[in-house]
C-alpha cells in the first residue's frame, strides 16, 4: 500500500511517498525560512500563500522521482492539526480533492503524532512501548507511547517550549531567525563554566517544564555584562547546558517512573547535537537506549505524516478517514485525552 503524506502545518511544505512493504520511497521539503527571516518570525498569511505555490509541484516531483503516477497511490495522509489554520487548510484541501478524484481514503494526522513516530523511519527503530520526548518550537512534552494512537501525557511545558526559548534567547544575543541552530553553533565557541544559569523545575517533583524564566535569566545576565563575541558565546553555552540538563533529567525521571527503557527524541530541538550526546550517554548509564530521527526528519516533513498514515491504516483506523471531498483542520488539538502529573 502506497501512502502520500502532506505536511503544511507551519512554514515548511513536506511531501512524501511511503510504501507499507518497502518503506519510504521518496520525499521532498521546501522551507520558508528565508522568506520569514525578513520579518523575524513566521507570517501566517505569507506561509499559506507559499504552501499554495509549492504543494502541487512538490507532489509531482516526488511522484516523478519514485517513478509513480497518481493512480498508484492507495491513500493520502495530511496534517490536520495543530498548526496555522490557513496553512493546514492548504494541505487538507489538496488531500481531500485528490482523495475524492482518486476515490481513496484520506486520513487527518496529528502533527505531533508524526514527530513522535518519526524515529521509526530510522534503523534501528524503537519498539512499543517507549517514552517520547517531543521538543520543538511550539511543544515540549513527555509522552508514554504504548502503540499507535495510545499516548499518555506525562508532563509538558507550563510556558515557553524549549525551541521557543532557543529562538528568544538567540534574539537577545543578536542572532537571526530562526535562532535555535545559530545559538547552538555559537555555543560551540563558548567556555565551559564561565556562566551558570538556572535549570527551571529540575527539582519540581513532576515531569513538567518551564523555560520562560531561563530566558529572563539570560536577559539579566546580558544586562550585567560588557558584551563581546566571546561573552555571547559563553552565555549561549550556559543557556544550552541548562536546557539540555533539564530535558535529560526529566526524561530519565520519566523512564524511571514508567519502568521503560527506550527513549524516543523527536522535534526540531532533537537535532541539537549536545542534547543527543548527553541523552545517549545518560540513558546508557541506566541501561536504557535513546532513539532519534535522522536530522532531515527532525523538522516538519511529509515522511513522518505518510508513516503515521500508514500505521493508522494498518490498525484499521476509520475514525480519521474523511468522507468523500470533505475536510476539517484543527489549529489546536491535544494529542492525549488527558495528562497527569507524576511524582518521582
């Protein structure tokens, strides 16, 4: 069975073809970073218009490279939410139109479910059940994953997400948008131990996060310094270490609480090399294993949506299949029906 995946939740147009027998056939991604960088952040209207321009050519490109035609597709999976409403509507409307024309199922996929399952595209892949650390610009969550569609929220950020904190701190340091990657690169030049920043909620006794105060601590530190390139690098390193320490300790606590030994790390911040090295070392020290998606699948992409759609179809999921020609999007959408705060 061949599934076409369509991702248009924010500022990246992702298209992919996934075969349930042979895996990922081909994928393509167009990023709007250059366009939005002029404004210092994503402009929703511009994002929607750009998705309209890119989506059909990308579908044609992916089909051509896979040497397939539209008639070879057996189902379509598109991101239904959460995300920018206008951007989501572009992908959902194209998916619904194609599904109607081809008389094939269309599944609405939760964007975070795509990220959560993305490490399954790699080898070796984790086995259910596992703990998932979802870290991106908009989300920081710990989930217990027992199977496709079986998710339990263990903890989440009470304010800024980790990726959001990276971008805001990068802006304070005079770096461009998006700032996460630029800040991580600058941190490579920092001197260890020069500055120490707080690790918010690390001893809170639950699995929740908070990063807005860390950003404020960075601002206070900057205001006390005579800033120069080396000082900026030192602060960037201290900030990154605080984030990595909190994410690592909370992840280890989640593994301990659930008695599981597999940790999946997904989302844009999951590409951070310092975080990967630290988590790999720390999980190994307690007899657990950390899994990561390939770097190209850390950001939003169509491959993760196609995979999630394939797995949904294989579990005979009828709930998210749209009726012929109809579609809806959900700008806000919880992945878990309810969350719990867990004590260590």
